[in-house]
């Protein structure tokens, strides 16, 4: 084998290695592009979708895989969305308002059904507070800027009161639970499963729930790019959400077992939360937009958000 032949052979091998390397790199890039990154919370609809495993099969038909990322709350999920770390997620009704007011880019793509029955104002069973009017002068715990903040303002307004007529105690749900059980506050405004757990285990009842005050619905949000350029993928995900919500409504026993295990809660509390909620997903209509805009306007009036926003500017067209 002469030297010239060896040089030609070496050159051919080098070209092959480069070609294979480029091909592998291209394949890797393609694989990365074919991953849908979804943010979820353990107590939310997308957790149910994840647990059932049906979305993976639907996405496989489109040549995509799914990467699930867990978040403790809506604000942190929306931070990841704004940073481009996830493509899609679900949150409560207040975090998108704060995110939009802060200039973050998000797109509302669908709404969850109202779950007002599990949100409300908790008092002890033996409390002297028997009506909303009795809240005047009382110390009330709630999470500032949350859906419970909005519910409380609307509840007070319904009897001619305002936040100036009570003693606000701005506490996270975990700290509020302790304060409520130790009688450091007179009432607590919160949502399921905190309400159900407190009713079952802490000698408490709902003074009122959210009926007529707030819908307390979920929202599914995505990046602008995903909503605009991945419509088939988006529709596939939302369809699976809808199917899983139907399953949740008709398989309470399995759902309760699942949530009790994952949330590390007693089944009685989970059962109460599940049985007073109807799961579902729907398009964002004018009525839902008005609800969300009213909340945004109120938070601006209360100087909780720095500027006025128009919710409809962030809705998928």
C-alpha cells in the first residue's frame, strides 16, 4: 500500500467522520426542537394529564416528546415561561395579570372551568362571625395579590365595606393556616385544597364561597411563539387536557387516590375538594375576558400592580 493511497484513504475517512458528526449534531438539534416543555403544579389539571400518560401517545404521532417541569406556584411557572424555559403551562387567574403588568410576554390560550365552590372565607365553627358584615374590624388572613385577595375585596364590597374596614394579614397559605388554627386571625380567605383540609381537620367552615364574587378559574398560557407557530401541537395538548378533565369528572375514586398520595393529604379533605369541583377547559370568550379585566382593573386601583393592562392584548387570536 503506497503512501499516496494512504493519504487518499485518510482523507476519505476524515470526510466520513465529519459527515457523521454533522449528521449527529443535526439529529440532536432536530430532537431538541421536537420536545414540548410543559410546566405544571401538583394540584392542577396538567398534573392529571401527566399522571394519565395519554399526551405522550398523542404527541408521538406528531413526532414530538413531552418534557414535564414541576413548579410550586404560578408566578415561578410564568417566570420560566417568560424566560423561554417552558412552552406552555397552567396557572391561577392572578399570576398572568402580574406577569403582563411587569411587561412579560405570555399568551392566554384557554381557560379552565370555574371552581368558586372551593374558594372562600373560612371561620371557626364557634366564631361570632356569622355574616360578611361581621368581618368589620376583624383580622383576616389572605395572600396579597392572589385570587383570595380579589375574593375578599368583592365580598366586602357586597356589604358596603372595604379593606380599610378590616385588619389585613398578608400571609402565604402555609403561614395563614398556622395563624388561623392558633386564633391569631379571625378569618382566612383561601382556596382548595387548603379550604377543604381546614374544614375537615381544623374545626372550620366556609362563611361564604366564591359564588357571585369570583369564578376562580385556571388559565392555560404559552409563549407567543408557541401559540403562533405550533397551533397543531397546542390543539393536541388542549384536546388531551379536555379528555383528562372528562376522566377526572367521571373517575373520582381514582382521582382522589392519586391526589391524596401526591399532595400527601388525607382522603377526606381531597374528596371534599374533588366533589365540589367540575373539571374542564374552554375557549376564552368575552365573559371570561371581562372577568379577568375587572380583576386587573381592581388590582391597579388598589396599587397592587404598577400600571393598567389590557388582558385581551395577551389572548391568542
